C-alpha cells in the first residue's frame, strides 16, 4: 500500500509532525509489530487506568464534599487500581515466553533486565531525592543520616512492595514484584527442565504452583497479586497452542467490562482477596487471548489505535514520572479553579486536561532516557520490561 503524501501546506505540516512522533514512539519489533500492536494498546490502557488512580487521589479536595461526585471518583479510582494487574499479566506472558522459547544464560538475562529497568528509574529516583531535600515537608527520607542511607539503598534495590517499606517513588512498589518474577522464572525453568517438557506438563506445573500459592495466601496472607504472573504464563501457553482463536471481540470486551466492575467490589480478608485476584486474572486472560491472534477483530483494531499504542510504548516512563507532573498541576490548579466552582461535568473535564499535562514529562523522559539507553531493536533485549515490555 503506497503512502498518502500531503496535498497542501497544512497537510504537509501535519504529515511531518506525525512522522516525527512516529520516529520517536514506534518501536522496532523485529517484524512482529503487527502481532504486538494490540498488546501495546493494552499497555496504554493499563497506564491510563493507573493515571486515574492518582488523578482521583490528588483531586480529592474537588470532590470529597460532594456525595454524588465522591461516589463516581471512588469507583473510578477502584477501576484504575487494576491497571497494574494488567501489566503483571502482560509481563508474565512476555518474560515467560522469552525464557521458554530460547535458552538464555541467567546472568545475561539479568543484565538485560537491569539495563531495561534502571536508566529510567535512576533518573526519576534522583529527581525525587532532589525534591525531598528541596521540600522537606514532603520528604519520605528518615531524619537520621544512617537510616537515610539504608532507605535509599532499599529503594535502589527495588525492595519496597514485597517488603513493608514505603517506596520513595510511590508507584515503584510494583517493581519489586517484577524483579522477583524475573529472578524466579529462569530458575524454575532451569531447575525443573520445563523447556524440555511438553506443553500439558508445563501448564499443569503452573496450575499446581498457582493453586499452592493461592492456598498459602488464603491462609497466611501475602503478595496475592503475584498470581497475575501465572495468568500471563498460562496465556502464553494457551496462545502457543492456538486456543481461543474464535473468542472474538465480544467476549474480550465483556471480560474487560467485567474486570472493571469486579474492581469496584471489595474483597475483605485474605480468602476473598485470593478469589478476587484469581477471577480478575481469568478475565484478563480472556481479554488478552481475544486480541492476540488477529488485528482484524474490532477490539484488536481499537487497541491498535496509534495514540493508544504510543502511550503503551512509553508506559514505563509514564508510570514513573506522571505522579510528579500530577502533583505539580494540582498545586497550581486551585489558583485557576477554586474548589467550590467545580461540579461533576467540570471535574470530568479535568481528566483529559491533567492527563495531557502528564504526557509532556513522560514523553521527554522516554525520548531522552528510556529509548536511547534501554531499548534496542533486538527481539530478545526488548521483549519485556516492568511496564513497557
């Protein structure tokens, strides 16, 4: 299909602008981009859900005294919380797929993960440290020098999350889950020889492993969201076996709606949390499987929408930096928009406005740091990351 060239000066400017963004935000997938485009869109959807969580929490003064608006805000925040779970499913799919499909030296794999995670993380971490010293009232750093050094080291090792440590970067708790999965998966595959086993054996192995973890979490509590990685593993095996080719957009869209509705339901206690997580993992399993085969189905086409995919491609940068941008915008916002003046419609209009504000630093971080330092054209080196895989 021949490219459509601009017919006038206005179209020419738009064409050049689109081409510039395309150069910055499209990722080389070594010939497999057509298959991964809906997944890029799913990342974009997931990170937008994460944005909604922090949008609602930071704009609380505008809605907390208004009963109807408060209910809407609470539900939106609850739906946004499952964005990270969707990331975990995609990460489970990609990391497991990369490791099970090709033998990779353990330390080489770890080195690639370090390269993929740390450049962007360290830049944002340094910004948070500087702001902690510049604005002591907002600082999470302990007052004692030795405690501060320990706290900084804990954050640099990505310990907050699985360990009861408050992260300096609020969203970085999920990176501890990712790192644990990165380290565990090659060990499991190597020790149990899973690469040499049949698919049914591998599926049974991970079902038993997930069931055992579910029982342990139900009885003792723990990081129940680790179960989402198992959903991603089973998703890879199901897709590799050709299962779910006829699911189509309808069932995928129903699964997405049900997942968002489930997000609004409370799950008190370890047993309820495990059941809630297993059901959510199943719904995301169906959603992903419905769009991973063909881009011709409606939902896959929707998820392949270019702006959504571009958001997905820079989702790791967005995930780490958007909170700072939101905080800055909310500090300025009351001067232009008094709390008493905001009704439901105006509050909803704040969503695209503040979302647009967060895109600017995220784009700069992606273009200046993440892409040149962490992304390569190699299908092995770029196959998976914590947020932008």
